[in-house]
C-alpha cells in the first residue's frame, strides 16, 4: 500500500516540484523497480505515474529548476534534449514492457501514457 501511495503521490503532487536530476536519479529508479511488482494495481499506478513524468520531462530544462519555480518566475517551460532522451530511452521502453502486461488495466494505462508522448510530439 505504501508503494502504491508513493506512485500516486509522485504522479499527482510531487512531479511539478521535482527537477530533472531528481527525477532521473531518484524517481525513475524507484518506478523501474515497481514495474515487475506482483500486484497489478501497483503496475498500473506506475504506468499512470509515467504519464505524468513524461509531461514534466517534456517541459523541464536540463538544470535544477522545477516547473513550479519556473512558473513562479514567469519562465517558459521549453524542455531539453536530455529530458526528451530520457523519455525515449528509459520511459517509453518501460511503457512498452507494461503494454504487454497480463493485466488489462496495466496495458491500458501504459498505452495511454505512451500515447500522451506521441500526441505531444505531433502538436
């Protein structure tokens, strides 16, 4: 239950307050460990968290700034090549694995998260 709570907290509250280094060094490794959890609810919450992480990584600069601090300072959230590379190399490959999960809900949320990146790249 604590793990599921962590996943939901990251996705709903913390992500905009995290910098690119914190996401890559702390959050992504935890989520990666949860991908193989035996409980389907944990795995689909991981997929949902990845959707939020994708949205944040697409907008974060390659620095210690967060979306919240940038918004307060009136800075545009343009993103970085590093963030986009992390999405492509780490997040999407993990979502691809979750897209073939045995649980239908896990597959659904993984495909929604992956599609969010594709949709954003087309706009």
